[in-house]
C-alpha cells in the first residue's frame, strides 16, 4: 500500500454522509480530481485528490458518515505521484461550492482571421444573469453581443424554471384553495383538468416574457446570436449554429452559462424518469409520482402534481425537507405534506431504479428500513450542475474547478481580468435574483465602474404550500458560527389576516444581533411568505433594529404585520400576544 487518502479538514462538519463516489480502484486521477461528494445540511462538499496517482482500495461506501481524518481510500502501490499527506494532516483543502480552481490553463493564441462581430462586451448565456448583464452594459453605452443556444432569451429561469413552475403553482393554489373552502361552506365540484389548455396557458406566460426580452434587447441595440458558444482565445468566441459558425471578437466577456439538472449515474434514461424540465412539460398526470430529492425544486413540482391529482412519495437523503432552511420554519410545511402525501422518507437513499414496461421500479435504504415500490413516474431533483466544463473556458485561460464552477472575486472577475462570470456558474445559491444582481455588477465593472457584489443577504423562497422563505443568517448557521443573537417568533395563529385566509400554521421568525440590535436573519412560513420576505431583506440591507421595524406602521389586516409583530416581540413591545423576549 503506497499511502492513504483521508478526509481533510472540511470546516465545521462532523459525520457527514457520502452521497457519491466518483472513482474506482485502479483509476488514475489528477491532483484536485473529485474523489467523493459529501452532503451535509449546510453544504455539498467535494473531496479532491490531494495528489495525482492511481486509486488502490476504496475504504468507504455511499451512505457512510465521515469526519475529518477518516480513511477514504488508499493509493495503489507506486500510484501517488507525490507522497500523500500523513493521516489526519491533509495536503489539500476540500472543494466546497465553488471549489478552488485548478491551475489556470494556458490560453490559446489569438486567431489572425477577421471576426464576424466585434463588441466591447460579449455575454455568453441569456438567462437572468446574462440578459441583465447585457442590458445594463448596453445602458452604460458599450456595444454588446449576447449569445445563447436556446432560440428564446431568458435562460432556465424564464423557459424551464422559475416562470413556468410559478404558473403551474398558481394553478395548484387555485385547485387547493377551492377544495379547502368546502370545509367553510363553499363547495365547488372537483376541477376538470384540461391538460393541453393548462400547458398552453403556461407556455403563453413564458412566451410573453421571452418575447418581451427580445424587444428589450432590440430597443437597446444588443446583438443577439443563437448558437452554441465556445471560447477560442482570451478575446474570441465561436458561435456554432446549423446555419454556420460565426466568430465574435470582444474586449471583455461575461460568462453566464448557468447550470443544468444533475442526476446520479445509476438512474436509467426513460420517458417516465423526469428532470425538472420534463416535469414542467406537463405531458401526463401520473397516478403515483416519486420525487427524488426534498429540496425546493422537487417540492414545488410535488405541490403542482399533488394538486393535479398525483399521489406523491418524497425521498430525501437529509433529515429534513428543504435542508437549507431552519427546521422550525420548514415544520408547518412538513406537517401539511406528511398528511397529504403517500410517504415522506427522510434520511433515505434511492439505491436502484429500473424502468419496467408500464412503471418505474425503485428501491431505497434508509433510517426507517429498506423498501421498494413501483411508480408511474419519477422526478429526479437532486441538484444542478454548473455548465463551466463545456464553454471552451480553457482556450480563454479561465480556470474552472472539477465540478464546473468558475471562481470569481467581488467584482465577478475570473482569473482572467477582462473575463467575468455570474449566476449559477459561479456557485450557490443558484437563484435567479442572485444571478441578475451579479449581472449588473459584472456589466458595471466591465464598463469601467467601481461596482462590486456587496449585498448583505440573498433571500430564498420555496413557492410550496405553505410558502417557506428565509433571508440572512439562519438559526442553524448562527448556532454553528457561535453568533450572539436574540430571536423572536410570531405565530400566525394570532394574525387576523392569516385566520381570514383559513390558515393558521404560519410563523415569522426574526434573528437579531445581540450587540447592535440589528436584524440579521428572518424566516417566514405561510401563504405569501415569498413576498413578505422582501421587507426583511430590505431591513437587513438598511441595518434596521427592532424599533425601526416595530415603529413602522404596517397596514391592518395584512400578513406583513407579522414581521412588525415579530420585531415588537423582540423589543418587548408586542400587544397582540403576551410573549416575553427570548434569547437564542
Ligand atoms: C424548475 C426550476 C424552478 C426554479 N425556480 C426558481 C425560482 O422560483 N426563483 C429563483 O430565483 N430561481 C429559481 N430557479 C433557479 C434559476 O432558474 C436559476 O438560478 C437561474 O436561471 C440562473 O440564471 P443564470 O443566468 O445563471 O443561468 P441560466 O438561467 O441557467 O441561463 C444560462 C443560459 O446559458 C445558455 N448556455 C449555456 N451554455 C451555453 C453555450 N455553450 N453556448 C450558448 N449558450 C449557452 C443556456 O442555454 C441558458 O439559456 C429555478 C430553477 C428550476 C430548474
């Protein structure tokens, strides 16, 4: 045995489950190649090879929980190029999201042929990051070329993400609210679902927005090219399209190539095994739908298909649904779906999937034991993979890590100073509003302004029923970091507006910095939580304390009052409930 590969220091993590092993005994690996992926409730962590070499024996299996120093694998005899780190003394830092980049590649030479298009700023990818960057740069007076392989602008968000999913979630809400009013004396007949009409409506919503973007690009004189873009040098990009290749020469570039759905390698390709894009196509309503992955995207699609009549099973590897959010904020949602769905299996891993003639057979192992069942369809929603590996970044000299992320500084600059990157491709959270904000920063920096990304907080929303939203520091993070914080929770059972909606399960939780008294985090669960969280985001940005919020007159009766009442609860001035101030 030539040496051991042990888990390096991965920060504040212990007993983290291994979710994927990427290498086999006998396989050659380069330094920094990803060996394994671990996933805690806080982050996905990739374990890189500390050296180049040949893998000997794998000492762990998927599902094992590991901590710093755990023996993961051995090097084959003579395999490691350099001596591996001694036990417990790892040579390389773990790769988190985004990972430290590999060494910058040597860029290709500049072509000597003339380009078809010349511009100040080239933007690759027309999602919310890319089109925001392109439009902002054009508004600042520079010439812009925007490239996307999709025939319509808007990227994942408008075409196959945020917008179509929210249209379908609206339909789900109408169905569920109509059904729930039967308990209160308003009885509707069960809905007749005309799938083609519903799908057409969703597509019209998308088309209206994507067409609007085309108009905005035209008004701003942004040149839009459709085709697959790949860098050919630090100042040129080739755009490949059926009608022929075109070359673009640019002074600066902004990479906004986004991400695509990820899937474990053992899952077969089959028309009944969907990713989020296939689920949004709304081709059929399966009688029984398995949702693999209890994150936001999977649970939003579960909300849609449940309202349309599917019986839902959710399998999630972690010990709670929506792992990034605080447990108490997720609890009202979890309680509702536990009653409504066939099964919610936590701390469970799908181990095997087989596409049969009329169904999909799935086996799992988990805390509650192992099992297998057949489903009419399965949605795989286990995360998204950045597209950094497929844009010819190396020809431009841009460093991309083993997972496809590009590392940037606060100005969104890559290791090549005139090339920027934004959105999903630069790391978590993979959210449209984060991409759009970064797009503005990159456009301004590329146009010579001193902009940088300095937002204090990025809100996150699950548009499920009830909605779950959070911004700033979560309580889990506050505890993990040892922050001195105070907390207040306002239960919506005391909100007149909530009760008048027939719902009382919501909560508004606020977290406050002990020293300054300022708001540092907020979590909201309940109808419209996604809209309500904006006020908390503004309060964090503005450095508000509980008095600022409590003394701001909120309209009555609204759900927005719950935010003010949570602040009053913290300040000890709440009248509507008797609630002594609590410390975290
Ligand atoms: C089902 C679903 C629901 C979602 N809901 C929400 C939500 O409610 N709120 C939210 O904030 N986020 C949501 N998201 C996430 C959101 O869509 C993404 O975070 C966002 O789209 C990222 O924007 P982006 O600009 O980084 O890239 P993307 O939107 O991924 O756009 C990247 C673009 O680059 C193009 N591209 C990539 N490579 C090339 C190439 N080589 N050549 C040419 N073009 C290329 C792609 O075609 C794509 O159009 C959702 C995602 C999904 C899948």
